[in-house]
C-alpha cells in the first residue's frame, strides 16, 4: 500500500472522486478507502477513532463489505467487491490461518478535493478473516465475469434497499474491529 498522509492527496494528480467506497485486498494488505463529500467533524472523528464494525456478504459472483464507524447510532454503508476487478488482488500472507488477525487500513478522502482527511489502522478478527479469505480464494479461482458480478449486485440492491437491511438480513459474518 502506498504511504498516505492526512492533508495530502490520496492519489497525486487526482482532485476529485465519486462518492463511493473502495475495498482493496492485495498481498500487500487491506485498504478501505471512503470517498465522501461534505465530511462533518463527527464523521471524521468516527472514522478515525469510533467503534468500527464490519459485515461480509458472499453472493457467489460478488461480495459486499458492510461497514460503520461510530457505533449503533450510525447507519451501515457498503462497498461491493470482487478480486477480479483489481489486477493486484490477492490475499496477504497468512490470511485465513487460525488465530490470524488482519490489519485493515481505513482512509477517509474528501471526494471534492482528493485530500486525505483521516487515516486509521484497525484489525479484522480471525473468524472474519477466514470468511473473507474463503470468498476471495474462491473468486480468484473462478475468475471475474462482469455480467455475473453486475447481476449479483443488482439482485442484492433490489432485495435490500439499504445497507442496514443488507447487513441485518444477509450478512454471512459481522465483527467489531480491534486495534492492531
């Protein structure tokens, strides 16, 4: 993962991003980049230091990472994922081994300026890591098919109108993240 600093661009030369979240899982590590406009001080504080919760949905041809920062008063958000969309995708060494936590780098980016507003290093616990590793391993072996991926996402977002509904009704596993 590249070295990032608060107050500096997420990616040199890119000054704006669509409001979205991007999950990257590579041999170098895990990064969840949150691109948000009009970030409030409370949102920034929650991402930097609030309770971090994650949920994983394996939908065969796609996966979805649910996340929220700041505890139950906050709503869930989500990031669709398929390793076939990232040429650098792969599992970090030891991911999925019993008792192995996995470091997750969370980056809060101002979508309007491209400037990093917050950084956080947290961890996923072993059970969560194993479930994610199973999905990623299967998806890497089966390959990426855009039509199947898009169809699976459409089905998820048609059935579950909000991220809160998706996590409550469909999550395969959830966790509260720890500190490394």
